[in-house]
C-alpha cells in the first residue's frame, strides 16, 4: 500500500455540486498539506495541518474547506467551485514541519469543473 | 519574486547517458532545504533527493546526485545512466527554515524525455 493515498483519482463536478477529496497517510507523519497544481504554474500550497491543527491557510477562497479529524486523514470539501478551480489537487505529509523534512505526496485528484 | 528557477522547460537524453537538470534558488535564510521531485504522467510527486544548506557534501541517492554550489545558489540534479522510466517532469523545491511558513516553493519544472 502506498504511503499517501488520495481518492478519488478523478472527479468531474458542476459548479453547484458539493464533493469532498480524501487523503490518508500510512507513514505515521504529523503534518499534512493540500497543494493545487494548475497547468503551466508551480505548485501552490493551500493548507497545512500540524498535529491536526490548521497552521496555514494560503489565502484560499472559502469554497475550499479543509478538515483534519486525525493525523492520518485529511479532507478537502468543495462547494460552488469555479471553472478556474479545475486542477490536480495533491495531498502530502511529512514527519514534522521542519525545513529538512521531505514531503511525501499522493497520486492526486484530477478535478474538472463543468 | 520567484524563489526557485528552472531554466530548462524540456530536455532530451539518450538511454544510459547522464543528464543534468538545472535549479537555482533565492533566499536570504541561512537555514533551508532543497528537494527534487519526479512527477510521471500519472501525477504522483515522487521525492528523489534532499540537500540541507549546512550539508558539507553533495547528496546522493542511487543514480541521483545533487550538485550543490552554495555560493552560486544552485542545486542541479544529475541523473546517471538514464533509463526510459526516467521520462517525467522534474521539480526543484526549497523550504526555508525561518518564519516563512510551511510551503515547499516549487519551480516550474523540467520535462525530461529519455530516448532509446
């Protein structure tokens, strides 16, 4: 089983739908992250959780709502998204939040907004 | 300002040859970590190698090595004996140790194609 698992792998939704992305890590890590990867742009950090507490929100619109019930699980709840939100959403985890800690990523959820 | 610059949008290399992917970075923080990731077309971001700003020696991991030149602020990735499976996007990233948050700052990536 891979270290970081994301579901679903692909998601197509209308602008008025509500859906959730799920991330689970099996590495015993304490920090989890959501990133957005749009075409031709560098990865953008969205949210950070350290020991289940949200420590960073990178000016993300409120139509994205994260949830971290425990150190192993991270959700991204989606509501009333816009076409420009179509992107690859990557979840990552690291042992701790230190600058020398590599972040391990999942396969991503490819999201398309109709 | 961009913290990570990867100037090569695309590179070709023949199988079994070595290839160098360029990365320069910009920071005034004395403590930082540099990372290289590989992203195949499937989307997963695979961690390859890490170099810390205080590390005296260049990092190596199997066929991957990092040519760390601190004064020039460069951290080039060298892949030796390229294989067809090395074809992917490669991203250089940096994490600063000060109060700059938790983000890994990524470059725009280099697309590597390994040919037979």
